[in-house]
């Protein structure tokens, strides 16, 4: 249609004749009749500021391509950004399997006869359990933030206590999610870190432990990429206090680092974005929670768990929910926590990725990342006025201090962006003591020449 009567091609039933027939069918003359209970002063009288519909598919495609061309992506730029979402290589088979219609279109594994998806997620749980050396792993939830928050709430229910200590070296975004999710049901207190190593300050921890503390949550590697070396000491102190030890971990680091279970963690959580999932502009996140196979932990999971059992037919196996009655799907508002749509599809990609890599592949990948990150740290620290902030073992990420260069991180990042380089995340806004510092990430997709290009561009700008 032309002019004022032109319909919007992507708004269903916007054709005037169709709307008129719908109104006649329900016996009213105007759509305003449906809104008569809404006071006049609350009704919007103007015209919505939305563009006219593009009726030609060819013109629509051209319009979208022009909009998307404004994006600056990691395809045409070198990226040293991390902080929670990383550019790792995704094998083509991960996309091929996750894109199959029976996986891509199935909502939360329903209907119940969808045993193929149930089995795929059972295999994901099994692979993650082997990687974490934990007995039980849930179907992926929204992201690490929710997984950490749920782990903390689980600790509160298990111990009956209301205070959780959180290391002050965790992701600031994740801390906001934790506070939003857990307060006011629980109180979140922070524990300080060593200014030299970024490791947990054990004296500060010991002064805070009492019979109100449900547990401690820390991330290893930390948000700064540093590795906590006092895990067993921390676990012993917490367990002596009757508290739960919760560790957030990058699962991709476990090819070389010991899993949290080996140094006494009761609950492990994290994100599977790095396991065969693209960045998707920050959207491909999926949180996991892992524990021992003990009833006091299993029955506090709010999210779905898939198990395996024999069927009545010989040689056949079935896959389905474990202890379904504990979930909000079964008991609604009486559930431990309310759980909705999961990020299960990303778990299938992670299962494919882990199946391809195996233990040896994960080890080789992590060694590659460590070698490249160590090379980047060495080259950057050779620049005048540039130093590394923490004296610790790092995995993938590290903090670079530019405060002695006389240039701000913002100015440095702008200069590097003009050279096609996404530089490190400015930490000054979230950590006052790290003003002038930036968080850099190095993954396997970066080449030696990419790191050299960063160093050369920095040297030219700082000179």
C-alpha cells in the first residue's frame, strides 16, 4: 500500500482490511475498545518514531549490510581485549552440529521424547565433569554471572548462613550481578588481595571468618589473569569454619592448571564461551556449576540435570531429568530459585569442542596461549615507562601499567584503534588503584607478528 495506508511488512496483521475483519469477528468497532480500562491520560496519542517498512527484500538486505558495515570486528582488527568474552578459534564442526535443526530449534530440550538433545546435554555434562574433575555438572545457565550467583545461593542454603565473602579480584561486572541476585537474601563482603601478586590476602580472610560466613567465592585465574597459589590453604581455612569454597574458573585453562576440585573447592563455576562458541558481540555465554555427587549439593541445584538409565528394552538407554521435583519447572514459586530458558545450545557446541580436543589437545592449546602471552608480556615490559602490574603466574590475561608514560589508557587505546588494534581494557573506572592500567588478553588466534605489531605501534606512539 502507498502513503498513509502503507502497512509494515514485519508487523503481523497490519493490513487495514485484516484488522477490520478481526475487530468484526470479536464484535467491536475500534481497537480502542480493548484499552478502555486504561485511563486516557496514560494512552500514547502520537505517532511512533519508527521508520517506514522496507518492502523489498533486496533493499532490506542492502540497508542491513550498510548498518552492519559500521561495526569494527576482530576480522579486520587485531584484538587484545578480554575481560570475560574472548576470541578463541571455533572449529567448523562446532557450528555444523549446533546448527542442526533438532538442536537449534528445540526449546530447553522439550518435548520429553527429544532424547537426542537430552543425550547431547548428558554428554556435555559428562565431558565438563571430566574436565573439572567434578561428579555433577548442570545444563548451561545464562552466563558465569548467574552461575556464580546461584553457587553462592546454594552455599547459603547448604550452611543456613547469610554472609558470603568474595575476593576483590573478580570481574566487576560479575560482582554487580552477584549483588543484584543475592542481596538482600545474603550479604556480600569483599576480601582484599595482595598488591604484589593479586593473590587473596590470607590475613584479611582469617579475620572475617566466623559462624555467619556461608562461604568464599574467588576466581582462578583472577580477573587480572593471575593464578591463585594458596588454594589448598584457603580451602582448609574455610572448611575448618564450616564454610563452602566456591571457585570461578575459565574451563579452557584446565589443560595446564589443576581443576578447583584438586585444591579443595566444593563448587566450581564459570563460563563455556571459550569452548567452541563465538563471541557474537558478547552474547554466546553459558554458565556451568560443578559439585561432588553428594545429596546436599545435588538437591540445591535449581537448574536442570540430565542423567542416564536403562530402559525396559534390552540394550537401550534413556536420558532424562534427575530429581526434577527440586526445580522451579516442577514446583514453580516453591523452587530453590526460579530458572527459565537456559543457554543449552552453547553446551552442545562445548561438548563437540571438548570431544575434538581431548586432554592432549587442551594441554597443547593452553601451552600455546601461555607461550604467546608470556612473549607479549616480555615485549611490552621492554618499552620505556611500561611495566607489568603483578608479580605472579598468569594465564591468558595480564595487567599492563602505563602510568609512567604520561599517557592515559584512553589516549593509548584511541591511537592503537587508528592502527587497527583493539588494545586492553581500561581498569581505572573499576579499580581506583589501577588508574593508568589496562587488562590485555592473548589467545591462540594471535600470531607473533600480531604481538610485534602491537609493540611497534605502542613504541611509536609513546616515543
